[in-house]
C-alpha cells in the first residue's frame, strides 16, 4: 500500500525572518508535522502510540516563500525498516503573484514507539512495508 498525506499552512507575518521571507526553522517545523501525519496513517492498526523524529536528512530550500502565501505539504512513506519510517516531504508554495513552486524538500526518518508501564517510550517494530 502507498501511504501519503497532505497538509497546508498559511504563512503569517509572525513566520517571517528579517529579510522578509519565511523563516527556515518554521518551514522545518511544518515539514516535521507533515511527516508526522503520514506516519500516523502508516501506524494505524498497529500497537504503536505514534512515531518520533529520529533524523532530518537532505533539507533543501529551493525557493523563498512570502507572507500571505500558502505552503502545501505532500508527504510519502518511501522506505521502511524494523522500527523506522523514511518519509519524503515536498513543500509547494502557492501565491497570487508567484504561482505554485517547489519551495523545500526533505527526507525525514521517524521511529515508531510504544510506552512501557513506567511511561517511558521505546522503539517498536511495526513490521509493515510500503509500496
Ligand atoms: C527514537 C528512539 C526511541 C530510538 O531509540 P533506539 O532504541 O536507540 O533506536 P535507534 O535510534 O538506534 O534505531 C531506531 C531506528 O532508527 C534508525 N536510525 C537511527 N539513526 C538514524 C539516522 N541518523 N538516520 C536514519 N535512520 C536512523 C535505525 O537504523 C533504526 O531503524 P530500524 O529499526 O528500522 O532498523 C530514541 O533514539 C529517541 O528517543 N530519540 C529522540 C527522539 C526525539 O525526541 N525526537 C524529537 C521529538 S519527536
């Protein structure tokens, strides 16, 4: 099965850096949420309580994004291990003046987890494959 998710954010003035474009740290935070959404779908019907971010690889900022634009995130599970889930996240900016463009890409590794009786979480072998 192919696992995908979509998620959008409106860029507000609070998200802007000192040169007038979307702050990169904010973009990475949204990319992480986009990865969390597809990992949530991937882990439905397993005993995992969720997944945590283990690594963020290959982040590329291709185009600046401006206040008032939308960012549309598309996340796809591209590879799985025993507990890990490798996710490709593509962020498309969309604005009245500039149109749709691929603004940022990243590969995010999440690890599925369960909690023990002491409330501590540990990695969990999800045993699932993606397409
Ligand atoms: C996630 C966590 C529970 C895993 O603990 P662990 O028992 O040490 O397991 P490891 O991290 O060594 O390995 C887990 C998986 O991640 C993979 N992995 C580890 N480091 C990796 C890296 N840098 N890049 C890609 N994959 C990586 C391992 O290969 C393994 O994959 P597999 O189970 O599919 O074979 C622990 O590392 C942790 O709590 N990290 C902090 C998470 C966090 O706070 N994230 C931010 C908030 S969400």
